[in-house]
């Protein structure tokens, strides 16, 4: 079907452009210190946009909507297991302007707290008390290296590991040169041979997206890096950005050259102040040495919304709007950023590209066990050494936990891929943690944010916490998700006015069938899986 202005005929989609003042609204709001009545009026005058539009954007993003809350304590499952509720109370008691926030991608360093835009790992009740209510004094000695977590296994090499997170950055751009020499067609074949699947959650074959973008009639194309990591239990992209910015930027440059794009947008969540600094420095270094002369890198900070990790919501956010997922099709490879063909990739996916170019598709494929390649597994909760572990795709939970020093207590349940994957019982501990196998169980590998729960945890409580997260983070655009997450949260909490757990199955079905995006489609899973595997916790 021919595209008109980069859109399918009949697609209702508001196309804006990079020069549209709309795309500057979130940044302007952030510079003005967040949303307030006065700020919305001034920005309306400056941009020519309606005041209600400015309000809509400002009130959508957590970091803009409540600027007065300068301390935000993570309420995610892993942080709660490490005592974040006590830290929250201590912060409030100390007089700090505090609220709760969803996962900060620091679940291995729980409890995590966001002070303004900086995430502080392993905050204690004593830290909160010692601050005596002064925000600046809350963990004021934190250093940037405090952000680095445990990486395993301890011995890594490019022979057995595709990312080699413990290796030294390599700024030689050898892979970029090799990819250019190879040409796009051979590179796409190489990607196909490698079997590389997207690591952002869906596991979609990378080569199909690259070919699709390269094959579009529209000449203007974009590459977008999805670094909005926010799935509870997931923190691997943070480590890649901090430790191997060389791989990320070279992978993006290779993607741009192969698909005919000259502009690359890096969308990092707003709470990634430290990784953003690392990436900004790396881009400056590359510009100084003119490594990728035909490519422009643009950095963009999110303003706090889990849903912006969904790729089309992310594109909306980049365009300066509320981050609400678009209806698909059309997919971003056809109609993406500002209506143009766009290749969106997760940080981990893109970081594999230089290694595949230099070492070959078969090399990468053979690193995996049940599916191609290695995988960054994040593990947190009741394990000895929470951290990021690069292991063959398809290892089991027991193998992963053994690498991470063993279980704390007796395993009861685990979620293999963040909140969206629901819970599995201990009896699945030997199953391959891969895309296909977990899918056949009605669960998913997702972003491989594995959270381990021991037998001290009540699964009704765990399901309630995950539902609270989904209710809070639903963008509210479609009724099955907006109403469904609220309904299920009330039901699992046993709220007086809720209809109880009798209708959970029907509601879950409606959410799965009728929601626009993966959030609503998966949001019931923590509850339905907990009911299925742990009915005794609901009696
Ligand atoms: C609710 C929701 C949240 C998501 N969050 C992220 C995220 O934080 N990071 C990410 O890379 N992909 C996320 N995704 C997946 C993206 O939509 C998309 O599939 C991915 O960025 C594509 O990159 P990949 O092919 O490299 O996986 C999310 C999807 C959904 C439905
Ligand atoms: S499913 Fe939920 S998060 Fe996704 S578009 Fe609908 S309301 Fe928004
Ligand atoms: S940082 Fe708290 S659960 Fe992820």
C-alpha cells in the first residue's frame, strides 16, 4: 500500500515534525521545574500550543507532575523485599519531600531512591534519618561508580561472551568499518544467520526490522535507542550504557549506515542521570575524533513514565506528547518517529551488533543453548549476589542462581521476565529461561528481569504489589487496561467495594483481548498465575 506523507491512507495519526514546538514541551517543562499553573500559561504563550496541551503533557509524566517531591523511594517488589517501605517512612519522618515511585532499574542495589534525577542505590533508614530533612544531605557522598552493580560470571572473554561487560571499551570503530565494507545486504544476511532476537522483551528477529526500514520508499529514516528500562526486575541496560558505551554507539552507527539513516535518537529514562553522563561524554569523544562523520546522535531524557518503554509510546514521547502507545499496524519500521521509517532497538540488542560483525553470525548463534546468543539475565530478590549475568540463552533458574551465589532461603516462586511475566512456581526451576519455552507456559522471558521469592513471601501480597504497579503505570488510553488494572488491584486487595476474585478470569480475558499494548495485555498475569500456582495463599 503506498504511503502518503509517510502514513498509510486512512491512518489517523497526528504528524508533527522535529521543528514543531510541541517536541520541546517536556524539556521546557523540566527546565521550568515541572508543571504548575503559571508555567503552563507561559509555555502556552511561548509555543503557541493550547494551555490544556501543556497541562496534558506535564501531568502525564511523574517527574514533571509533582516537582515538589524531590525524594522518591522505589516501591518495586525487589526493593520492598529489601525494606523500601521502612526507608519511605523514615524519609517522611525526617521531613524529606517524599513519594513512592515505580522500579528505578536498580533492583540489584535495593532499596533504591531517586533524589531529584539521581538514583541512589542501597539507601538505609539511617541514611534517611541522618539527612535531617535536607534533600542534598541524603546520601550526599554517593559517587558515580556506586552505580555499578555486580557483573557475572567473573571471567568473561569475547570467545564465550558476546558483550564482555567486564572488558575494556574499544573505540577503534573496526566493526563499523567492516560493516560498511560488507554492505547492507550481506550485513542483513549476517544478522539473520546470527539469529539475534530483540532483547527489549518481544524477542522479534532483528534482521526483519533492519530489512524493512532499509526497504522503505521514504528516504528520511531514523534510528532510536530504547533505554527507558523500567520493567520491575530489569537493570541490565544501565550496566551496558555505563560499562560499554562504545558497543552501544558503534551498534547504532552500524544500524544507521546500513538502513540509510543519518540521525540517531537515544531515549534514556530521566532517572538515568549517571548513565546519561557516560553516554554524553562518549558521544563528545566520538565527535572529537570524527569517528562517524555522517551520523548525528541526539540524546533525549524521559520524564518518568514506565509506558514510554513501549516503542510507539516512546516515539510519542520523543515527539513531545504524552507517551501513549499507538495502534499497530502501521509499525515503526513504516511509520515511526515524525511519521518516518524508524528502527527501534533495545540497548542490549544494539550492543551485540559490533561483536556479530567482527566474529560472525554463526559465532553468536552458537553461544546460546536453546536459542541464539548470550543473554544478560538480571537477578534480584532472594539471591546471594543480585546482579547482571551474561550467560547462554536458555540456562535454567537454578544455573543462574548458582552463578549468583545461591538462593537466600527456600525458593517458592520467581518471575522470569519482570512484572509482565507473572509468577512461576519452584517446580519450574529447571526450565530453560528462553523466549519460546516460557511462552509455551503462558509466561515470558521479556527483558529477563528475574525476581526470586522465597517461602517467606505471600503470593497474594506479591500479586497485589505488581497490580499496584500496573494500575499506576497504565496510560489510561484504553478502557480494558485502565479499568481492568484498577479492578484487579481492588480485587486482590480485597477492597470492600470490589467484586472479589470470582471474575478475575473474565477481566483478564478482556484485558488481554482488548488492550492496545502489551501493558494491558499482560497486566493480569501476576494475579492469574499466583491464583493458579498458589491458591493456598488466597484462602
Ligand atoms: C509496556 C511495555 C514496556 C516496554 N518497555 C521496554 C523498555 O523499557 N525497554 C525496551 O527496550 N523495550 C521495552 N518494551 C518493548 C518495546 O516496545 C520494543 O519491542 C523494543 O524496544 C524493540 O527493541 P528490540 O527489538 O531490540 O527488543 C516494552 C514494551 C511494552 C509493551
Ligand atoms: S493497554 Fe494500557 S498502557 Fe497500553 S495503551 Fe491501553 S491503557 Fe495505555
Ligand atoms: S529499583 Fe526497586 S524494584 Fe527495581
